[in-house]
C-alpha cells in the first residue's frame, strides 16, 4: 500500500471513530430520553430523573456529562443556596431533536407490527 493511501486510510479511521462514538452516545438507551426531555426548556436533574423511568442517578450523571462533553447539553449553575443546576439543549442538539422525534414517532407507529413480527419469528424459531 502506498504512503499516501495509508495516510488517507488513517485519516478516515481517525475521523470515523468520533462519529461512531457520538452516535453511540446519542443513540444510547438513556440519551434519547434526556435529549427529548431537555428539549422542552431548561430542566433540572431531579426533573430528568423523574421523567426518565428506570434510570439511576449514576447513569443519569454519566450520560449528562457525556452529552455535555459532546456539545449537546449546556449545564448552567445558578449561584443560589443550594446551587440550582439546569440543563438545556445546544443549537446542535435542537437540530438533532427533530431527527430523534421522528425516530421515536416511527417506533411508536410500528410497535404493534414489530411485536407481531417477533411473535411470528419466535413461534417458528428452532430451539
């Protein structure tokens, strides 16, 4: 392989890894719920915790940090006692929200068909 071909392949690999990483973060089990909930305006940690069923405080914290690091959330600390912390979407995340809303709508519309397909598959699957 030529040196120029190797450099191009390495550049593409370096570029693709962050994209895959971000998609993994965005498409994660909890991230979609966080982004959809935060789209309604600034939201506090406890509001997110109540809105996203089944998420632990630790998982919520980790996902919030990851989404903030990726530039999808802004964390604002208000100087009160106790401190008031709010999360809101960045313009980049607002653009993503439209796609997520479409994906969630698709899943809701096709949930019965997917359930039927699974049942049919399971009925004919070999042990």
